[in-house]
C-alpha cells in the first residue's frame, strides 16, 4: 500500500484554532483522504505517526510506501527513524517537480477550491 502526503500553507486566513497549514494523507488504493490542520510544519511528524498507524489499524493493511515531496518536514532524522522502525519505505519526489506527487498536489487544489466555495 502507498500513502501520499503533502503539506499546504501557510494560509492567508487561519482557522479558529489558529492553524495556518493542513497536511493530507491519501491512500493510493481506495483514495481515502485524511486531512489534519496544524499550526506549524513542526507538527507534521507527530500527525504523520498518528495517521499512518490509524491507516494500518482501520484498513487492516500494512503501509509499504510513504510518498512525499522533499520538504524539510518530511526529511528529518526522527522521521527517517520512525519509517525505518515501522517497515515503511520512503518515496521522495525530485526537487521542484510537484508532478511526481500529483495525487497529493491535486487533492490540495480540490480542497482549496472547495473551501473557497464555502
């Protein structure tokens, strides 16, 4: 199983709990999407741990690959250690090539377009 992820933000208008970013996780097989609002990119690691464990428990399938861009929020040593210990392989896109993470990038646009309509 592959899970795609991307961080979007900072937003011009913050949420009620002052979140200025959101991070999304998309299951490649079912296209199930989980979105978490965060105040800063430093929260990505904890949110990712929580969501990946939840994906595996709820869907009763092991996450094998985690695909993201090369953002610093995804490339820390702590993040590497968690993925390695969980048996999850990382797939990083080539820098400045968002098309390689197209599923997550497209979901960003869909979510932002929907939010504008509300």
